[in-house]
C-alpha cells in the first residue's frame, strides 16, 4: 500500500467499478418485466471506506414503476454512466499523480 490517500483512491475506484457494473446491468434489463433497479448508496459507501468489505447494493426508492413491474429509467442510468466516468477519470488521475510522486522519490533516492 502506498499511503492512506492511495488506498482511499483505490477503494473509490473499486466502488466506481462496482457501480458501473450495476448501471450497465440495469440498462441491459430495461425491458425485463419485474426487474428492479440496483445501485450503491454511494455516499455511505465512500464515507465508510472499509477496504475489502463488499459494497452495499440497494434498490433506489422513488423510481417510477412501469406496468410490467420494471423501474429502470434509461435517463437516470445514462446520467449515472456519465457521472461515473467523470469520477473514474478524476480518481485515476489523482492515483496517477500519487504514483508519480512515489516514483520521483525513489529516483531522487537513487541519485542522492
């Protein structure tokens, strides 16, 4: 483990990957009768930051349920995909910066 910040970024990336899988599954089941949307309580999961603990998958409340019992909203899921991609890119950039700092410190130690 590099440091606490890198560990948190790694956990954050894991959460984003889990959410990405859930959102794409929701989209794939948009026409499946009775399918209920699944998501993460993202705020709670990030606040807990318990490495290795499986994320708590929830069924979001307040979604409109169609006649067939399906509550997937393609608008919501598309927004979540875009939001997730932006978060992932930011976290990956931050982690890349952390790794760059570690590499720089190692190189300076070799030359010093």
